[in-house]
C-alpha cells in the first residue's frame, strides 16, 4: 500500500511469510480470515509490509468488533455466487456461463481474480410466477351466498342426505302432480284421450279420420241465446248437435223445430242440469225417456226421424252402472275431446284460443248454450276453422266420415 505499491506476502501478525515452501504454507492464516467481497473491482485484501505492523492488529480488532452479516438463504446465496463467478454486472461484466468442472475466468483486466474453486450450485426451488388475473377460473372467484342454512341444519342434511333427497322428491311430486292433473283436466293431451277411448270403447270422445272435419256440440239448449247461435252457424256454413235439457223445452218447442229444419241435430241431456251420475238407474231412465219424447216431437214436426240416441251425462261424469243401463236401452254416451270450460270461464277470446289450439281432424268440440259469451266465442272460432280448411258438422256426420276407416 505504501512505498513500492506492491503487496508483499506477509502474515496477518506482521511477520514475513516465505515465498514458497513449507514455511509459506504453515504461516498462511486460515481461509475464514480472508475478506471475500462480491465486488471484485473495489475490494481486495492486500497483506501489508513489515513497515506497517500496526495495521493488522487494528484490522483484526475491527473484524471481530463488526462481524459480517449473517449468511443469506441458499437460493439467494447461490445466485450471488453465480454472479461473482460469472462476472460483474454492468459494463465490463463477464457473461460467460458457470460450469461445474472448469474454473471461471474473464478475459478482461480482472482475470487474475478468477475463482479456482469448483462450484456445485445447490438445487433451487422453481420460481412460481403470480397467476394472471384474466386466466383465473370461476372456481377461484368469490361466490355470492344468497341463502345459507344454519350450521346445525347443514350438518343434519349431510348426515341424512338420502332422506333429504327422498323428501325433496316427494315434495316435488306433491307439487307437480296436482298442477299437472289440473292442466290435464283443462287441456287434456291427445294420449289421454286415446287412453280413454281404449278403456271405454262404447263412449264417444272423438273419431279417427284423415279429413279436416270436426263436430260441434252445444249443451244446455234451448235458451234465449239459441237463435243467435243458429245465426252464427248459418253465416259460417256450420252445423252442430244441441244437447237438450228437458226442463227448458216448455215454451221453446218452435226453437227445437227450427234447429231440426236448419240441419242441426238434437241430443239428450236429461231433464235437469244436474250430475247424472248421482241419479239412480230408475230416475235416470225416466228422465232420458221424457227428453227423448220431446226430441221425437221436434223431428216429427219436420217429417224427420230422430237419427241417433246420443246421451251426454250432466257434469260430464259417468259410471259403469250408467253405461250398462243406457247401453241396454240403445243409448250411447257422448263426451268430447275439446272442452274450453266456458261455463266457468266467461272470456270469449280465451275460450276461442283454447279451442283453436286443440283443433284436429275428428275432434268433438263441447261448448254451452245459455251463456252470453258463447256467441262472441263462436264468431272467433268458426271463421278461423273455416279458413284452416275444416268443415264443422254434427256428431252423426262426423261418425259417418270415420266409418270407412274403422273409426268410432
């Protein structure tokens, strides 16, 4: 440091160290007293000459008073070693990669400081990059809990999962089946009508035909609205079967005769507007005979013969007892396949949409006289069916159209 500007090889205790030989090896201090620096450009340990022996003791004292900072973790230390062995960072740095079997040296002016140690870098754990927020899956996103069961109830649900599933299934069917049953009553599907035809072959629901022909039946005739209904039928070239209630005929015999004269058909609907199923066999038989006499009289006035013995039970319900009794006396029960429930729904447009949505070849429409909304409904239904190419006829004509195909 002083004088010649070179560093003689002296011991750290101020004694001169021989240049070579065993003495040199014995006099060199241990490696842990060497000052190693990560910046090889600015820090070098030069052993002083014998002319300045006071530097070494003070340096040792300074070393022990101010120990170096604790060693860095293994990955950081390995990275620092790699930088010092490969070269300095910045201008003039050695960028030659490190190897395990050859020592590293730079071709610049600091080549004499090359490391002579063989370095085996410790294994480094892979560095994980932070995830891209745009690539996060929806499962890692926070969920909004709208409803959360209490903790005790959640545990009970987990323990009794099968019982819970069974209860939910039962609740589902208890809610769905009644609603579907109501829907089937209001708007029966075609497969249900087919099933009823197969179970009750003697009851007429509809017929099988490929022709665009449908039958129109009107219950609870005659009434003050019957003439208006006939006028709508006349305007649309349509004919219908009117099921007559015997107690309403008195004083309206000319109305029945006019119906027959204009090509319409009369059917039997018992004497009173009541459930026919609730009547005994004797009472039902008596009422059916009384109404038939009135129908025959209307046909006799027009020199015609009653073409059928159709009977429609009050409220639309029948039993095996009724079927046996009426069948033995030559009557056939007639119901239908398109029923808008117009006695309970007094909205012409709603009833018209119901009929038009279920229109199909061979269908039998059931609507009612004695209501003021029947005429407006027919004014919507009949022109639309005629536009679609349907012909509206009586039940007898519909059955005749289906006979060549084996329909009933």
